[in-house]
């Protein structure tokens, strides 16, 4: 159910691209949600980075009365963790794996790829990265949670145990509770993942100090 024809790509910096960030939007949003963030990150000019912003397919969302909207998977209950959509998550995992492979085919080593996402997009990034056969450069998880947490230990590939993770959350998030985001980080850390956790005085959104911190983290990850 991927909709890769609407994917937006932006190159930051000049020269041959050997680094990439694949950034998934949240529920009900579109691929053009996060491209405006790129100029605000404060990235260094080198290395050149390809930002890839894919578009989620339109699907009925149960919690919204079955209304069709862009979504990486269905939300079936008031509790985000209730009746999780295994089929939708598997479809989006396959989409993200395909996007990673496309960057590898274009000459970007997997170790130079960051998978990123906000809310639903971050959940797909988490879910895919810990199960991935690709060793990634980084994982960026914004205002999100680890879906199917109880299955993560058994299903993890181990490839990204040492991959740096930047996770951040709003202290007043009314959509994805702070406790769920923080609990996901605690669970990942207990499994041995390298998670850098940040809280910001915001709701379910992004703010400039957070964006600048993300940019500084990307600079560090891609300078190694």
C-alpha cells in the first residue's frame, strides 16, 4: 500500500550524496509536512545529505470513525497500544525497508542512513529499525512510542543495538502520552539500545530548540 510516487526528496549540501535521512510523517499528514524543517536544522555543509519524505497511503482509521486519511497503520482503540494493527505495521515496515534499499542501490551505505519519524512515522521507524537486517546510521523518534513492545525482544535482529537513537517528546502531549514515549525508551535501553532522550515543553508538535538539537545530533552521527 506504499505511495512512493508522492515521495519528496531534498538534498542538503553539495557534492556526491553518500548520506540519507528517511523521515516519515504522522497520521493524517502528508509528505510535505517536514521538508520545511531541513533549513532550520543547522546542518553542516558536508556531508551532502539526501532527505527522503515518503507519503503514507490513505486508509480507514477506526478511531476516527473509519474516515480514510494518510496513515502508516490503523489505530483501533482509544489506548494506542490496544488492538494494534499488525497487518498495517507489516506493510509500512516493508515500505520503509524498500526505501532503505533504494538508498543503498543509489550508493548510500546503510550505515549512513538515518530512519526518522514523527508520531505514527516514528513508531514505524522504531518497529522497522530494531527488526532490520540493515545496520543503520541512526534512528530519530519524535513524539512516538515502540509498537508491539512485548514482541520486540524476541523479534529484534540485533543489527542496530549500537545504532544511536534520538528520542524526544512533549511534556504535555495529548495524543501520545509522555509516559508511553518514556516507557518505550526505558524498554529499549533495557534491551541494550543506545537511546538519547529529550523532553520539551510542548504538545504533539515540534519546536525550534528541539529541531536544533536534532540537527546537532545529525551532525554528530554523520561526522563519525
